[in-house]
C-alpha cells in the first residue's frame, strides 16, 4: 500500500517537473509584425504605449494618495450634486490674521514628525522612509505635503499643505503644550471650574 503512494507521489513530482521544464523564455516577445518588443512588458504594448500606461498608473496612485491625505485632514461632506465640502479636523486657528495656519500642541519633536507620517497611506509612508531616509515630503501633480522640523522651543514642527481641494489650509504648526494659549486651568475664573 505504501509503495503505491510512493509511486503516485514520485509520478506527481515527475509530471510537475516535466511541465515546468518545457517552458522556454528565450524566444522573445513579438507584436505580430516580426519586431521583438524591447519594453519591460509582456502585454504586446510598444515602448511608448507601455510608458503611457505607467504614467497613467502613477497618476492614479497619486490621486488615491492625495484622497487619503484629504480624508485624514478633513471631514468630507458631499451634497446631492456631488460638490464636496472639506472641514479641517485638526488644529485651531490661533491668529485671525493668518487664517490658513492651524495649530496643534504636542509633547516632543518626534511626536510632531509622527503626525506627518500619519497623514500618508501606510505603504507610501513605509516606502518613503525606506527608500528616501530624511525626505519629509510627498509631492505630486495633485498636491503636496511637506514637514519641516521646528527649533524645539517655539515650534516642534510644521506641516505645509498644498492641495487644491483645501486652499484654506496652508500649514499646521505643532507647538509644545506649554505654548498653547490658555493652558493654565488653575484660574478660579475658568468656566465650569468650581473652587
């Protein structure tokens, strides 16, 4: 009985090896005109068509990444006509003269930088950190986000935002908690505080 199973398994492996051994990749790829394709594709596209396809794929990926960043930054409401309204989720406008500057408070410069990486999709964030260490920006034809570290005293860092859908958000400044206005809750005149 065991001999039959051994023979069956041996024949199965032999068949698999025989099928895979017959594949020959040295023939080249042809487009039907007798010309061998030199592009890195195997779909019968010319080099120009392949380059255009890659360009379109990159634009689509960039659009999806910017859409993700918009969802991270804003609450998005869509009306019946398809018009979208973007309402920033994070930060407050502290200076009424600079309406495009939102401010957040954080504890350390490392935490401030993590806020930038949090804006980006995980695979993009991982890819940028692995392939471009020290690069703290994402720039596309559809928009850009960039992070600049602060001095650690007045500002921990700044995220610059240039996305056409939200022109009212220019940057997000991240300041230390102790620089946040009205951060002292020990006043007896604070609303809702009972002494």
